[in-house]
C-alpha cells in the first residue's frame, strides 16, 4: 500500500511538485519528477542534471564514459546506443550518478535480453527509479550548491509541462 498523502492526494501533480520544492524536499521532488516525466524525458533530464552538477570526473574515466554514452543515447535513442550505455554502466563505479543515468537509459525501453532471445521488458518505473536513485545527486553537492538543483528542477518542470528543457545544450 502507498503512503497516505492526506490533502496532497487531491492536489494536481504540478501543485504537489511545487509544494515539495517550496518545503525544500528536493530529493522527493527529484523522485516525483523522475516518475512523472515520460521515460525518455526522465533520462534526458537526469543525464543533463548529472552533467551540470557533477564534480570533476577524470576525462576518459569509466564514470565519464557512462555519462557520455547516456548523452549519446539522448541524441539518438537507438537500441544500439541504449545497450552501449548499459555496457558503459557496467564499467563505472558502483554508486556513481553517471552509472545510474546510464542504467536509466538502458531500462527506458526495449528488451533487456539479447536480441536472439525472447524479449523481456523493464518495469515501467525502472528508468525513473534509476534516474532518481543517485540523483539524490551527490548529496554533498546539494547542500552547497542549491542553485544548480533549482535550475535542473526548473528544466524538468518545463519538460513536464511541454516547455523546452533550458539545459538541453
């Protein structure tokens, strides 16, 4: 059974999201938005947020490679790029945000099994869970740099309401 939301159960998704942000519940806002957006948009939004919020990542390192593979998938969401993101995720650190967004890309759609076997689809909420899992995005960064969080949540909200993602570059 889900949590009792009380009066929030009658709020529109937009109003609930705004309330989470106003109360400073950014982690909850991230999880909410990651499930509210369509899967492709969730991955695109999370990958751009990780790119924008990350601290130094060694060029060419496994975390950077996972993020790059995800951003390439965002540019061309083909099955080959989705699977490449999965391969890159396997080489990244076990708890990195870059790995989690690469896994979000992989679990966003398409079969999880090799092409020659019976297709198995991910659960509908899997991409959002992976996107948000580490997008409690480096917790230490959230406390010291709230404005990037606000910009990325603004970008996600714009995507949810049909506006452009201001961080899409």
